[in-house]
C-alpha cells in the first residue's frame, strides 16, 4: 500500500513560477475528453523512490491508444526490460518534455525505426536520441499503445512533464480536466520526535506516534503533548481522487501557530540528480519529516533555515498548532494539536523493562535502556583513554535510560553496573567526505556523495566458510550512492568463479556482483544491512514455446543471480529477441519478412557466468 507524500528530489523553488505552467497546452495522453482515473500521482511514495508522474489506469488491459500531449518531436526513445520499459520522450516548442512509459509497443514508424537501430547495434535493450525534427509528432497523434513493460506492477500509462533541464513537474498543475478531484487528503498518524539529546516527548527520548481523530471535516490529536527542548513533526497521510480507491500522495504541508506559518513544504518539481535524498527526509519510507536536517540537499522548505520546523516551548507554555494537508487541486484538510512545554524530568515511566540492556542508535544519540539493579545506576562510558560517569537521563522503578551524544566521542564500552555494554560502533562516516575505513578483513570506501547523513558505522560478520555474511548497519538506514567494499575471506570454500556478493537482508537475494583478487571480493552496494557471498553453479533454464519460420518464443529463468544476457542466431545471423521478465518470456522480432530457416542457437547467461544453450532447426 502506498502512502503519503515522500520526497525524492532537489527543488529549486517552493512553487513553480506561473509562467512555467502552461495550462491547457498539453492534452490528455489517453482517452482525451473522457473521464480518466489515476493509479498514482506526482506526490506519492513508492518503495525506495518518489513517484514523479501520473499513472493513468487502463482498465487492467493493454493496447489503448497513447497520444502525443502536444506538437513536438521524439527527443529520446528507449526499449528496456526494466524501469520504464518501452518509453518515449517528446520535446515540445514550449521547452517542456513529456514522457510516456510502460508502453506495449510503439506506432509503426517508431517501431520500425527502433528495430532497425537495434539490429544495427545488435542490442537487446537500446536508447536512442534522434536528431531534433527527425521524428516529428502532432498533438493527438497515436505514438504508441499502452502496456505493462519494464518495472510496472500492472497495465497502465506512466506520464511525466519535465522542464527543459529534465526536472519532473507535477502534471496536475497543467490542467487535465478529465481527472476529477474534490477529495481532501486524509491523515493517518502523526509522530512527535525529539531532535537533540535534551529533547523529550511526554518526558521520554522517544518517538511518539498519535492517531488523529475526526473533528467535523477536519482532525485533531486527542490530547495535549508535553515537550522538552526541540521536537519535530512527522506525518503519514494519503490523498485520493474522486471515484478512485488508490491511496496517493499530497504535495503540500503547512504547519502554523497563532502567528502564522512556521513551516511549509511544497513538492512540485524534482531534480533527478538528487532522487535518493527523499530517504533522508522520511522515516522508514512512511512519514514525511516536517523539519530541517543539516545534510539534506532539498531547498523546498520555507523558511529555509537550519532550524525550520524545530518546535520548542518554555516550561508551562501551551501553544496550538494547525497542520494543513493540501493536494494539487487545492483540496485541504487540517489537523489541530496542542503542545505544552515542560522541564526535564528524571522520574519517567518508561514501560516494561528489558531483561538485559537494549541499545538504539538514533542519529547521533546512543540510547541504552536497562533494568534497575541494586548495584547502582552510575554508568561509566569509556572513550579512548577517557572515562566519563553518568547517571540515567531518566528512570522509574523498573528501568533506567542513558543517553550519549556520539558527536562527543564513540564509546568503546559502557559499564552500567549490572553489565558491560559494547556499542559496536566502528567509526563515524561524515556526510560529504571522502573517507576509507578498514576493520580486520573489511575495507569500505566512501565517496563525497555516498552517505546521506552522518553514518555511525557498525560492522559484524557471521555465517560459515561456504556462506559468509557481512552486516553493515541496518536495512532501515540508507545510502545516497553505493559504497565500495573490499571483503577479504581467506577461508572461503566456494568456487570463486561463480561466487558473488548478494544483498540478503529481509530474506531477499539480490545480486551485487563483484570481482575476486586472490581472497578479496571487491563489490559495491547501495544498500545497508546483510550481505552474503553465495555460489551460483546452476545454468539458466530454457523452455521452448514455439520455433517456426515466422516466430521464436521461449521461457527463460534463473534461480539465483538472475538473467544477464541472451542471444539468438538463425543460420549464424543475429536475431533480435525481446524480453518480458515478469512472464520470463523472450520472443523474436524480425527486421524483414524473410522467413526463419536453418539452425537455431539460443544462448542465455546468468549474472554468475553460467550459460545455457538451446539448439534446433527450422526446415
């Protein structure tokens, strides 16, 4: 299920300038003049990315006519098994670009054009940039048919409008009267979070999640929230269009007190150079953070300051806030809540005590919660050659909680009287720095744009000699770009020619690859969590569907590393094979009407280098 706005790009302004939005310039790309429904909008969270366009529903079918939204020419055209699949980019006289993705096929002119280019390049996937004016189109011209190619989860049209610098813009701002929306966004939950070591929410250094309750057509939080120090607000919500059940995103959040707006966030333009930044601006891909963070590259918040959205009240002071959720059509919903300032408290009910100390890593704060012990509560933090003594930040009859700011130093160990706690933090990797870290048999190389935020590195290893595992932090933490990893495994017993790194957090087995140099595997990973070395000695499977003079079709599958390449030859001549990975089917596309005849050879290779072949003859 997809929820709420989460942000994936760098925004050059809070609002699009009026002259940037040419209302009425673009016509609906599918069934113009007829009521349209969307499966997704511009301000919507998807797994690990922010949706940058509109998903037009096609009634669960393929083959609907896709029309050029305005006069222009084909600026870019691509055939791929992944991503947008078969996709067309048009450039228009007003400088804008429109994108049409997940297409089943192009019209005859464009299909013939791409097929010829693919045969010339002997490429199964290809992207081409035609010369300006080489392939002109007229508004309303049928350029393709709708489909389900690439990374789509079902038949639909993905449609985007981009500016001349390829920054995605919210298409709903341009009109499209076929899409009706008189429905306001709906809040699901609000989180109040501490922002520094002296912050508390209802007395605790912990994230508090509250479900709003209906209050007329708007919402409110059911009780006042007590805060100490600086706190921030996070929101989980969704928007819906008229007549559609899909939970989409809303582009604007505005937080205000009695004096006016204290924080505004408007998402309507995305720079793809900064697409992973949305991971820093969300909590576990679910909540939008309505406050500034020091390493965020966005510029779409107002006021655009280091403390924007950081809320703080003097003890005893109450303040009413209103959080407005607004969609692209101007529909608005409001949530009212009250915060009350209070002093730091040392006696706080913190729920059930753990049987042993538990550790949480919250940005730069190390939080230790432990049971109360008759041995005392004075903790000793050992940082290098230094020792620091500290009482619990707060406690109750059963539990005690310690807080340590790791910017002050990373503890090697902590004696909390009842036990010695090893934090297991190897090093601080600052955002924006190029730095390498080595620990025993592992080296990690970070570039300037590898980490999104300061990363407190935690490395551990487990597994066996035949299947070693490396754990780097948690899969709930994110990178901006891939980190390079050198992993020395001298005891590895597998076949190195077929052994590679795989991302295995959460039970997944995603191929990362890598090359061996002696006992060291060199690879990159854009994901934190568990990484394993796995061995793939199994060839892909090839299942014949049909082979005759006019057509060749096969089902190809691989059980671990995944399909890498496939090539077909008839009588020694290369034949274009198209691939739909969701059905695992490949099929031939001829350049001419000449019938297939002679010996057929199909080679399929997986990412581990295993190759399977199918041979036959067409009489």
